[in-house]
């Protein structure tokens, strides 16, 4: 369990000063077009007075939030630390007067947690988010494998991470919307693919649960990939698919790929330090990587060549 860090925050601003600031901002604006909160303003949101506070020491306000826009009485805001966006009613907001640094420190206390510095890697099946884990580094240097949670998924760092990992496409949306987004993407035409283009396919394509059983070194800190190529086009009805071949495994993949698969699994075009390329010698060390129907033949062929 993560130990929470608390910050001293002692700047007190009178209500009178805040009211004067609001009055000054809107004095030259007709009442019917007044927009009291401008993008970039910091605001505090009043807790529901009818609901008991989490503790007697809890502030009657949450935040600060940074204003994105105000439409009539609805103010769209982003939490300064967590990064989650909420639409808040103007009658329960008040200005937070202070610097961005002060707003940040206050928001840390409100969020009651360390700031996430970076998410390094993930494990699990993106289609089953409740079973996923993320290796998270916090601003104090602690690194912890955390399960998927609402708090984690609402952070700005999580959003940035899932957008950087095509396989995590379903996690960009809530659980109800994700299948609809995937279905829509499957129907889109395949783009930026030429026959005989090569790419590097994550070994997890053959099964997330199966990959877990391989017990490979640094299994999630590095992405194990095999070289593949786009082999041939296939048309079914009004949709076009592409056939993929894996030369190392001497097989054509059984699935014909639509646009969603091309995006999710075909995005690694260049190897980096984050990847480990599987070759014949590696297959001899971990023969369970080889497809069952070709395993014995390929194993003996690799022995003869390595």
C-alpha cells in the first residue's frame, strides 16, 4: 500500500478579497454574458453539505481544479494533480487565489497521494481491465506494481501512457464504450500498409495468459517481439483484410487482420531499447515460444543452424 505524503499549505485568502476579484473581472461585462471563470483559473469545489465529510479535518472544499471552460452555469474543470475532468456547477465554486505551484501543493493534499512520475509497463489482458497491473513510479522514487483502479485510470499520467501503447486502446474509454469503439475501428479501411512491409509483433498477440506461463526474463519490462510481414490482401464483402506471416515460426497467422489489428499489433516498425527481438537461439532456450504444430521440426532446424 502506498504511503501518502502530506504538504504544508498555509496561505489564507479572505472571502472579501475573492469577491472583489470576481467583481473586478466582470465589471465591464453585461450580466447576461458574464463568464466569471476563465480558462486557466483555479477554483475550489464545495462538498455536498448534506453528505458527511470523510473526516472532521477534511476541508469543505475539494481541488483546486483548473478551469477549461464555462458554459452558462456549468464549469468544465481539470483536477490540478489527478488530471481527471469534471463538470461542476458554478454556484458551488469559489476562486483559488494563488500561484500554480500553490494550487499544485493544495491539490496534492486533496488527492491524498503521491504524484505519479511515470508508468513503466503493464501486464494482463486489456480486454479484462480488472485483471491488469501497471508498474508505477512515484515522485519519491518508489516503484510499485498496482492493479487497475478508478483512481489510477483517472490520472493524467495513466491517460498519457495508454495513448502511447496501441494495445491498451480499450482502456482509453470506459468499459461500456470500448467494445463500440473497437467495432467501429474494425470497419475502417486499412491504412499505411504495403505488401511485404515488415513490423515487429508483440509475443503477447498469441495470448496474454499463455505469455504469463512462459516466465521469460524481464517479461514486462521489455517487449518480446518477432519479425513479421504483410503477405497478401483478402477481400470479404465490402471489407479488405491483410494476411500476416511470421518467418521465424514458419507460419501464416490464422487471423486475417482488419484495421484494428493493424493498429494495435502492427505499430512497432522500428526496434528500440524497449524491445527484445526473438531469434532462433532464444527459441532454443525457451522452446514453448514455438507454435505447437511446428515446434519439434523448428527446434531441430534451429539446433542445426545455431
